[in-house]
């Protein structure tokens, strides 16, 4: 029986479904965005079904609840087909038809979704922690900038010692800015407390992941970097080749070549760092590479020094170290082995 390709354009209220079989649309539905309503609509379609939706805030929820209702389900990267989907008139029904057509033609690229609810929750806590830390840094910068506006310089340890703030605000701080700083400090204290709570939750959840304890023996890897790498990569078998894993982590290279020279030969390709990556993982692996190099007396520092002596640019040398770190972590993950510096 022929496959039925179902494109679903989802918003928070309604979902438009378009069913394509062969070369034409055979059915269209508009239903509320709820699991019972969507499941009922899918059950009306007889024969094998392949459901396609775009990656978005509700994609994981839909994937976990609907993938058992159809033979195949794909959550695809909307960036890949943006020009095709955005061409011509745009409504939910039209977009659903285009999604079904793209899936039938094999033009979609799936977005990875993990298999377990526990790993999803860990990833959400990791994202929340990094968001709270980023917000705390923003609050710190606002406090320092507001003090500088009035010619005041915060004393050392001012933010980490709340009990000593009162005396400074009443004594050394200009009166015009003291009240403003009190408001900003309240916001910083709240955000810092949220970040500490998230870190404690990550430590609690990470205690059940034995690979994290082994990873922390690797130079540059601590609890936060380890749990972030675990949560966002999810499994060591996710990528078929390490070059794809490097690109996802933001340290892989892409080759671009176009045209020929005057002799008709292809011009040499230009290699550049892949920009379509997971930027949180990129921050983690590059930060780990910097820490490993700074620690010295390890294989990663030796690799970095060797590349620098060969004339490699500092940034390229750091990315090479980051790729080496990624391979080490994934190798330990796959084999269940401890860190062995002589093999790094």
C-alpha cells in the first residue's frame, strides 16, 4: 500500500494537516492542537503514514505523544527548507501541503530527539542553569555600569558578600545611586540564588550518570561542562562520523568551492568553521580546551604547543584541542573506560 505523507503545520491553538499520496493531496484537516484531537485525525487515515512537523517549542511534546500513532515520524530542521516553504502564499494549510511534499521528495533533514523523558528533563535543567548564569552576568554588568555612571567603584568582593554592602552603600556610595543599586542588587541576588538551585539540581540528577564521574578526570571537564555535554549530545552513537559531531559542537570545518580557474580546473576549496552548530556545546568544548591548555603537563597542552610551533593560528590550535577532547569523551562514553592520559 502506498505511503501517506502527512504534513502538519502547528501553532498553539490549531494544527493544519495535509495528507499527500502519490502526486496529489488526498485529505486536509484542521484540528485543535491537542494530543487526542491529533490522534483522532491520524486514525482517520488508512494505510502506512509518515508524519512530518517542524522543529519548535512544541515539537518534542508532539514527537513523544504521536510517534506511536504512525509508522514513521520526522521532526525536521526548518532552516534547510526555508526558501521553499516561504515561497508564494503562506497559510497554515499551504504550509502543511508543502511539508508533506518536501517529506515525500526526501528533502527534509530530521532533528534529533532523545528517547527518554529523564534525559529531556536533564537537558531542560541544563538550559535553565545556563540561562540563569547568563542573566546573573547581565545583572552584574548593569550594577557596575550604574556605579560608574556616578563615578563610584565597587569594592572587591562586593557582590559575594551581601552583609557588607549596607555599610558601603551608606558610607562610600554616592547618595544619588545608592537606591538604584539596592534595586539592582535585589535582582542579582534573586538570579544568583536561582542559578545555585539549578546547579544543585544538576548535581543531583548527574549523580545517576556514572559517565560524568569518569569524565571529570579529563583536563578541562568539570560537573557543568560534563553534564552539558551529556545532556545535549544524549548518546555517543548519535552521529555516524566524528566530523559530523565536530560540526555539531561548533569546532568542525566546512569546505566551500565554486567555479574553475582559467585552465578549467576546480578551484581549491576554502575551509571555514561550521556556523550552524549547537552554540552551548561550542562554548563548553572550547572552554574545556582553554582550561586543559592552561593546566599544562597534559597531552592537550602538548598538542597545542606543537601546533603553535608549526605556525598554526591560535584559534585553529584551540579548535584542534577541542576536537581531541570531544573524541576522548565520546570514546570513554562508548567503551565505559576510565580516562587514560597516555592514550588521550
